[in-house]
């Protein structure tokens, strides 16, 4: 039972580089989400997706791009990484039920 | 827009005592869900408890209970008989039931430390 797999777990990248964080779920959940966690801010929604090929912006989408060509994958791309994007990133999914959320283990990204 | 407020950045409690973590929310919707998550130092998000806005009784899950006061828009988490393993960050979150996006909005969290 793999659930949601995020990769990599840790990533260090340089300012200006493009980096993609991967999220893969094994349950065919319709809804998927990307959050970033920063001290003093809790978790903030970056992007979400209701189904394959349907994505929408969350609270802090600037500087990020997502795609969802397949139901099970929801990659998050930082097109030109900035230091302010240093954070822990969580992917989550929901089958479409009231409280059936599952979170990945997170990716700790450092932009130097 | 919906908002979750957790006013306690940090809390301390003695082992075996009860502790209440505060959460207030703001929404004009009548249908919504409230969640509490635990995040230990290892970083994973652990679901603790859920309360629907139309649930008449407060939710309970083992040592966790949710003190739901709808008129006051509060959803406090009560942990009874604290254990050292309860030391963690705790997040309150809300989901609006209207629409179909299932987005969760989180508070900033409360760091709970359980002292022996």
C-alpha cells in the first residue's frame, strides 16, 4: 500500500534553475493538491486538481506550474527557483469524500 | 474567504494532564468540515479527528475530542491524558462542503510540548 509517494524527499537547487517535484498516488483519487509549509504560515495551497487535465490556482500559485495528464501523477514545477521558494512541499489527495485526505511524506526544497 | 485562526503558537503540558488547543474559523457557509492534524518532528501529516458542521455531537477519537461550538465558530482540540509522544505541531483545518474542489484551509499551527 504505497499511498502517495513524493520525490525527491530532499532537494537543493540554485536560484534560477527549474525544478520539478513529483507526486504519485496509487488509488486513482480524483482530487490532488500541492501545499507548501513555512514556519509561521502553516500549510498554504499552491495548486489543486479535480481530475486529469483540470487544475486551478490556490492561495500562493505565483512561480509554480502544475500539470495532470494522468490521474495518478501531479507534478509541481518551479520554473525559475527563488530563495523564497525554500520550503517543505506536501502533496495530498482525496477520493471525493468528506474527510478522506491522504498526505505524502513531503519534499524539503532548499534554494541557494 | 474562509480563514482558520490558531492563536497559540506554543503550548506546554505536563504528562498525563489534559490540554486544549484552540481553533476558530470564519466562513459564511453553512456546510463545512473541520479537521485536526498532528505533525511530529518526523514531518508527516497525521489525521486525528473530523467534525462536520451538521454533526450534533462532538467528535471523539480515543484520547482526542473536538469541542465544537458552532455559534462561536470554534473547534478546539482536547487531548486527554497527554503522553510524551503527543509532542508535535498541531494544525486545524477547514473544508467547505459547497462546490467540488475539496480544498483544505489550514491554520498556522500550535507546537505542543509534553513535559515528563
